[in-house]
């Protein structure tokens, strides 16, 4: 960080004393949290509305997944660019501009009558979120000192996400019954409130770092991911046709070129040496497992409960709501648990909860006349517990020990892992569960098995890291 940057630290941090937060700190955390609330609100609302969108616009399962994946790919493909842009161009400027674009894209999505245009609006919306999310997270990590204060701030940040997710389910359940387009208009109102608040709350003098934005690297990464996901989605349906093989080759070429370029440019989008920090690698793997498994699980449950069992959108939304509610209740204590036990044990507990939750749903959730309290609720509560323990822990582990001038990079990297994991796993799951109208849980089981396997891999990776650390400690002793 430059000397001038050090002198222009966030105004809020000047009143920062460990354990005591003044009004400015709370205001900054509130605004950053609203961005997290908005993202979670949008994701959960669209998940509930998918069957209604498909019915009105005549979209099959393969097309519907692009409404989710279009957002995820725009988000995940440009998160690293968004994080780096926040470091270089100013977090406040990037945050406000991207929020406005997000709102306009959401408005456009509610107005269109064509599936392709709707998917295009979702991609633009995801691109905007790719700039708001790392800007918001890096505002927090550069405002709150590493340790207890940052752990506490990130746990509260998680509460905003959980509240947005639970609110989105319920609001979408109510609005989808009237018109699914209303679920696209609600985020516009939230954006207006966030922009107005952020304009006055987020300090103007949040520092900028020196360097250049690696637009070429961002283009290679995003293009490579789009080609890879397209290949994964179309291969099960078309087989190894010339077009599928061509897109696979393009994906490999673009992603290979991305890694070669990042080693050669003066100001890379990703400083590849950051992966030498093992804790950062583990945090990114955990993020991939958490989001990769849950985004696909929510899509499966939404299609199964509404299309197969015939549940109304509101009933389905209320069924999933306990997941968000349990996160909102437990997240405030996550910071204290991280202080006491560390991030790795918390992530292991989180992944264990996810695995058990998925196994429970597979074992008991396939009845044609399910008992919600016995068959579904335990699984949804376990998933909420997994998020409550895991999200803050992953964010802390991914950003601890990182200098302020690379907080945007670290924040964007871990969120990219989560979103790319979500896109790739959902693409594979879609190929596994598509193939006509599902009349029972049997058609969804292959997707549920994959979701469980992804979470299990995340658990094994985290547990291995803990065992290796304990072995090193024992050898040192």
C-alpha cells in the first residue's frame, strides 16, 4: 500500500477501538450488509419463480437452468475483475455504479417476454453483482481490523445474507402467485434504498491502490467459464458432436491462456502466488463445495416440490424458509466460535452438517405424501446450520493475513470459487435430472447424489487439512 493510501484510510476506522464500534462503523457495516441482503434476496426469489417462468415463457429444464447459471456465470466470471477494480478504482465508486446497473438489469428482466432476453438480463445482473459483492466485502475487511472485530463484522454480514435469503423465499412465494415479474421489480426498490444510503454513508476517501485493471485476463476467464459450462450442459443431450468438442477445446484454450497471461503481465487479475497460502486454497475449496452443492439442491427442491408434488410457490417458499432463519439466528455467534475454535474446525462442522442434511433429504424426502416436520425440516435446518457455521469461517479464512491492497482480490477469489462451483455443479445436475416431466423423486436422485458427493469432498478436504496441521504440531512438540 502506498503512503498516501495509508493516510486515507476509511474515515470510519479512525474511531475504531477493539470491541467498541461507533456509529460510523455500524453505518458502513449496514450498507455493505444491504448489498449482501440484495444478492441473497434475488437468488432465492428467482429460485422460487423458476417453474412459473418456465410455464409462461415455454422454457424446459435446460433453458431454465440458464436463468440461474447466466447470473452465476456473469457473477463468478467477473468477480476477480470486480475485486481488483474495487482496489484500484475506489471501493465506493465501484460499489455505487454497479448497484445502479444491477437495478436497471433487474427492471429489464421483469419487462421482457423472451427467454433469451431474460437470460441476457440475468447475465448483466450477475456482472453487476460481481462488482458490488467484492467491493462490499473489501469495504468490511479494510474497515475492521483482522481478528475479533473482523470476525464479528463478517458474522453480522452473514446475517444480512440469511435475512435476504429467507425474505426472498417468502416474498417470492407471495408475488409469484400473482405474477413472477414482480420478483424482478422488488430488487429495483431495494437497490434504490441501498444507493441512497450508501451515497451518504460510505466514505469518499476509501483508498485506491496503484496498478492497472487486467481486462484481458477477465475476458479470458469469463469466456473460458462460459464455454466450459455450455459444454457440460449440452454434452449429455447432444453427445460428443463437433460443436460440443469445439466448445470444450475453446474452454481449455481460453482457461490455459488465462493462467499463462497471469504469470506474465505486470498487473495480473490474479497473483497466482497467492495460492501458495494453503489456508486460502482450503477456503476456496470450501466455498466451492458449499455453494456448488446448495445452489443445485435448491433448484432440485424447487422443481420437485412445485412441478412433481404440485405445491404452490408460497408453500414451497415457506418450506425452505427455516434454512435462512436458522442462519440469521446463529450467524451472530459465529464470530465468537471462530475466535475460540478457529476457522478450520468450524468449516469441518459446516460441511458435516451439509452432508447429513443432503443424506437426510435423500433418505426421507421422496415420499409422494411427505410429512414436512419429519421428512424435510431436519434437512433444511441442518443446511441452515451449515451455512451459519461455514460462510463466515470461509470468508475469514480467505482474507486473513492478506494486505489491505489485496483484500479485493482475496474477497473476489473466494466468491468466484463459490459461484463457479455453483455454475459447474448445477450444469452437471441439470444434465442428470433432465429428460421429460418428472413424476417421482427417482428422476432427481442422480442430481441429489452428486450434490451430496460435492459436499463430502469439501468435508474430506477440510478434515485432511486439520489432520495435517495436528500432525505438524505433534512433530514440532
